[in-house]
C-alpha cells in the first residue's frame, strides 16, 4: 500500500480520518459511492472541504493511486468529484488509480479553486 507522505492524516482538531496508518489485514475496504445530503452537519461539510482541498493540492488533475487514503472518506466523493482513472477499475485495490473530475469538483467545491465560498 502506497503511503502518501505529506497528505494530512485527519482534519486538525477532530477525529475525521483522511488516511490509514497500515493496511487492513482482513481485506481492502471497497470504494462505494455515498450520497452527500444537504442536511449534513457543518463539521461533516468542513471535513469534506478539507479532504477535497488536500486531494486537489496533493494530486491536482493528475491520476493518483488510492494507497492509504481512507475508503470511508474517499467514498463521499467517489463516482462524482473523484472517478476511476483506469478501466477495468478494482474498488478493492490499494493500487487502483483515481482522478479528480475537475468540472464537477469546481461546481461542488468552488472555495477550493478560489471561485467563491460555501
């Protein structure tokens, strides 16, 4: 499992996890698409924005390996702002390649791109 050195491990001052410390010996947690509802708590929205900002700053518009990115956190973006960068795609692989869907990401997180605020 590739460890993304320098990527934040969690949202500062919270328990919102962004990365894994080590691989899961029981198997890889699959990526699934989770819907973000409008009535999410403000803390959840801050965690989403911080995680997406970290993705954008770390990877930009280039394909990246899933590696040690937390599957639960990544699943809030999977299938929308973050999409598979390879076909076939294995949602249960630490080596799976992903890429940011820039047009949708700009609409979802304009503050990350300096285009407004949430």
